[in-house]
C-alpha cells in the first residue's frame, strides 16, 4: 500500500549510485520517486530506468540535490555522489529529516566525518555506510571466528586493496554542455576543466575530490578489520607508513602504500596497496587484489569477496555457543537499512562504525605523507598525540 512504502530519492546516479539504486528498486516496500545528478545524460538514464521499472513517467529528475531534499514526501536518500560531496549532501539530508545510505568512503577529511556523525546523532537519522561486505555471510563468519578467538588470541590483521592509478589528462578543455561543472566542483578548489577530470577512473585519484584507493577501495577490507578486530583495535596505536606517488598527470593520490599500525593491545595491523606481498599470496593462497586476514595463536582466517579460507580448515565448521559474540545478520545492505528505518534500530554499518573504518583510511594517508615518522594516535580522542 502507498501508505506503507518507504519513499526514496537518489542523489548521484553514476555507476555506483545506479547500482545501489537498482537494489532499492528491487525492494517491494520501497519506491524511488526522484533522481539527481549534475550530468544530464546520467540523469536522463536514471529517470528512464526508474520509469521503466514502475511502468509510468512519475520519476522527477533534478540537477540540484537541494531541490530533491526539499521534498517532504521523501523518507530515505541514496547518496552516491563524488567523495568530496558525500558529507555535505549527507548533512543536508540529515537536517531535512531524511534517513540515508551513503556510499563509501565517507569524507575527504576526518573533520568532515566527525561533522557528519554529529549531524546524524543530532537529528536522529538512520545511516547506512556503503561497506556492503558486512551483508555477506563469509565476512560475518570470519569476524565471528576472530572475535570469539576460534583462531586463538588475535595477534595480526593483514589488509590489502588495489592501489590507485596515475595519469589523467592535463589538457584544458571546454566544459561539456551536459555537465554542470560548477556544481560538480562544489566545495573543492577551483581548477580548470580537463578532458577526463570528471570520470570515475580519474577523480577517484585526485586529492581535491578523494583520497585515492587508500580509502576508495581500502575502506572495504579495513571495515572488516574493524568489525572483526573489536575492542582490541580500539586502543591507542603507533602508526608509520610510506607510499609510492604519481610522477605525472593530474592524479596525485598514493599509488601503492605500506602502513603498519601497532595497537597498545598487542595487535599489529598491516595495510598495503597492490602489489600483495609474495609471502601473503603463498600463505593464504590468494590471487585477488583485496582481502582481510585475522591471524591468531592457533590459526588464521582469510576473507574476500571470493570466499573464506581458514587454517586449519576445520575452523570453518566451528560451532558457536550461547555466550559467544554473534554479529548482526544481514543478507542485503539496502534491505537492512529499510528494516531499520521502520524499527529505528542500528544499521549493520551505522555512523559510528563507518567513522571507525574511515578513520583508518585517513590516518594511513597521513602516515604515508609523513613517510617514516612514527605517529601516536589516540583512538578515543581521535587525535594524534603530541604532533
């Protein structure tokens, strides 16, 4: 019934946003009524897709997200904008009384992350962070094995993701008629339009708009590290890092990186971009560009989107007792948000969890820029100590 539907507006409907919008379209109790994008052809494609799905022409198309947020009938906003717009759009959505699904990573600075967290709590909004691996069974199982010490006492967490790219045309060009470049830039510093600046494969790796894949991809395996590391990685830590940087083009984010975090709990987290260490490939039998491994005194568990591996193999069949830690079970990230919109319970990756994962991206990026400098990070105060 219309009175029981959750009304959805989608802001930023490029490849990632469009993919998540498809998930909303597949939920019987949700109805997408509005789409927004600064690229005319992307906007038109999104509207046509929604209209085809419902068999009508009712979907409204907006070029400015503020017009969409001004609608009183919209309950939930999908935020699939470029990274440098994530937090500002999300704060505006919270002020407008909307619950939200926000694509990862969160902000281009930790200050932005904190501002969004304050807004979500002040306005009492439900927030789902787009780290959808939490809604897959193998990631939940891996984290439960670590949290319940089925691998023995947790000692090491190894995390890796694809590295960033270099290049990007430096050729200044006329702004295409289909692009609202001023609104696309938004809060970022003004730069002349260049030929491929506004395509995903370029802006992802320009630090005016994103942190590169140290956050854009790295937040996924780091989020699983947060989920499975539990309290042992919520202590103060020492962090040191290094990175390889681009030599030309407009992309300027770290290409590859090596970051080590030593927690006061005794746990060590190693975070790297490609290439994966050969010893990790051999030990875990991996051939993919992303993954999370929890290593304990009695075994290890490796998980990525291809599945789960354990040593010894029998760990996968571990039984859990009534006193063991069991994590929230979700089989669909959008479905989990919609259920929480109704119940007002916490989502599987709520704002607090999202900030924890995003913070690891930010302090890793900072550590690589201060190559070789050992920094102390206070996890509770969320600040560097004496620096």
